[in-house]
C-alpha cells in the first residue's frame, strides 16, 4: 500500500511541475515530452511519468500521439479568456443556488476552509493556497446540490486548472483571492443569492484578467510563452 501511495504522490508532483512549466510558457507548445528524459529528471520510473502525462492530456495541455509521444498543445490567451468567461457564469449560478440550498454544516465547512487558507496567504504559500482554493470551490459546488452542474464545473475546471493556478502567481493575487472568497461567503450568509452570484462572477473574471497580466508580463520580460 505504501508503494502505491508513494507512486501517486510522485505522479502528482510530476504533473504539477509539468503543468506549471507548460502554463507559464517555460515549456513551449510543440515540445515533445520524452518519458525516459522525464523519468531521469524526476528520479522516477516510467509508470508515474505515464500517469502524469495521461492527466495532462485530460486537461488539454498535451496530446499523446502514436509514434511521436506527448506533444505540448498551443492554447491562446483569447481562448483561455473565453473559457474563464463561461466558467464565471457557471460558478455564479452555483453560488446563487448554494445560497438557498446550503446546509448549516456546509456553511460551517466553507468558513473552516476559508479560515484555514489564511495561513497560506500569510506565508505566500502557493501550493497550500492552491489546494485550499480547490477545496473551497469543491465545497461550494457540492453546496449547490445540483449533480449535473457539479459534474460540468469539474469537467471545465480540469481544462482550466493549470491556469487557475498560474494566475495565483501574480503579485498580491493570493490576498485578493482570499478576500473575494470572504465576500462570496458573506453574501451567502446573508441569503443574497444575486449578490453571491455577482461576486463569484467578478472573482472568476478577476482571475482571468490576472492571468492575462501575468502572461503579458512574461512576454515583456522575454520569458518563453505562447499565450
């Protein structure tokens, strides 16, 4: 069992590392990711490397092609903005539904997740905040009590996840994201579904704008990016 858990952890570490490098442009579109080289780079066998590549393919970052291997796919900034726009509307709907359907226990859990994320903000811990951010949104999806919406949000988020994480790298974004979560929670606690939806929509669009600024800064500084 321990070996299996270690393998999953290693695969996750490889996935996150590659995801960060691709989404920030450090690995350019068209690059072929070689399993043997990656295994050597991460001191791993090819099994966790293959699992990481499969997860990256499901996120739309790479395509595993016969006889060629894993190729990094291009994804333009305008396309990303369109995806964020759709996500913003879906998450706004989720926040509105959750306002009227959330249980007392779910309210308490959302606040607990939010309060725990404050430590990550104070320490500027991107990994810990990213994990808390996913938990916050997962719990909100669940609190809307709409299984179809939940599944569609998870599907779309899997495509945007690398870039939702990337935008957190922008200056002061951790603090602003955490503050926006507090606004969403306060609207839900007041029972104001329209306000909860408005703030959630703004939260997601702020993430999109922050991502665009982060990518533009990379272009100005000469960092490799195709976004």
